[in-house]
């Protein structure tokens, strides 16, 4: 036996989930509408514009939710039901279990992302735009960034699933992370700015060190990387001429990759050392 068996099983179960199915369908619908609408609201060749930035808000709201929904119950659900002990009593080790679930559920998410972005890109190009090697390469980069962004929240959900012992705690942890990062982070920033102004730590404009703290959050990182790498927009507090290196797009890319790797690694480590 191997991880492929687990991957196939998890893929089939996730695909058959009506909630996951409709969320993925809605995500595809949003991108298709965006691909159809964007050429009508931009001047000139739409492939030279900012379709990636146009869709950033929708991606930041929908993809984290879908990724967490796919992963937060992957380990703890089988642990709570007793299926995990049965699974590990067969010729599987814990690495194969984690990797199988990662691949099985992740492939479904990958198919949805790539299919949605390819279809939307085709609508942007036809009949108003044109395709060059540079624009195609740029769009592939956008697809990779968006897939990695989904991977961040998939890893967060998987980590929550391994660190908790019940579905209730996993639900609170997974959707708590979504609520914080995808929905209320701007409010947290504004509240912290106000508090720091009241005690005299800052005066109106956030200093560079505070911008760095704010910018660690994954949805802000995604937005910065789309702006800096895909749209080549160097305006704003993170891309100004006097911006320190740790606020630049390359430092942001390193932080983004840390988010991709660390939650998944912590989740696997927790699963290996925990007593089931």
C-alpha cells in the first residue's frame, strides 16, 4: 500500500462533497465573470492592463475559504471517528497519510484554480486582446502565485487539523484563521494604528517597521506580489524609491514562501510526534 491509495480516496471524497463542489463552481464562475467583464471596463489592450489586480479582492476572499474547507478536517475528522488508528494499523506510515491527503485534496484545488484562470484568461484575450510571449509568461506567474496563495491556507488548515483533537476545535481554528486574515486584518491594522497614535508611538503615518509587521500577513503579501511582480506597479508604501529592502517585493516573496512551507511543515511535525 502507498500514499496514492489515500490520495485517490481523499480526492474522491472531496470531489463528492456538495459544499466543496459548489464553492469551487462559484470560484470558477467569479473568474469567468471577471474575464468577461474586465476587457469592457479597461481601455486599450486588456492583456496589457491589470487583470490580476482586478481579481485580487475576489481571490483573497474565496481561495482561503475553499483551501481551509478542504484541509481543516482532513486529519482530525478521521482521528475523532477512530478511522485514523485503523488506517495506521494497515501498512501505512504517518508520512504517507499526510502526503496522500495533501495530494488528494490539493489536486482538486489545483484543477479548479488552473481551469478557472485559464478560462478567464481566454476571455480576456478574445476578442479584444492579443497574446505575446511576455504576457503569457506573466500570466503563468500569476497562476503560480495564486496557486501558492491557496497552498498557504491549505497548509494552515492542515496544521490546525493536526494540532487539534476535535472537529469543533479544528473548525474554530481553521475558520478563525480565515476570519482574521481574509476578513478583518484591515480593521486590525486600523485599530492598532489608532491605539499607537493615542499613546504617541506613531504620528499619522505608519513607520517602516510597522508596515513590515502589517505586511507579514498572507493576503497582504499576495496583493503586494501581484502588484510588484505581475503588474510591475512600483507605487505605494511598499514600492517607493526610498522603501527599505525588507519592504520590497523580493523580501515579500521570501516571506510568502515561508508561509507556503512552514504551516505544512508544522502540521506534519505535529502529526509525527503526537500520541494518537
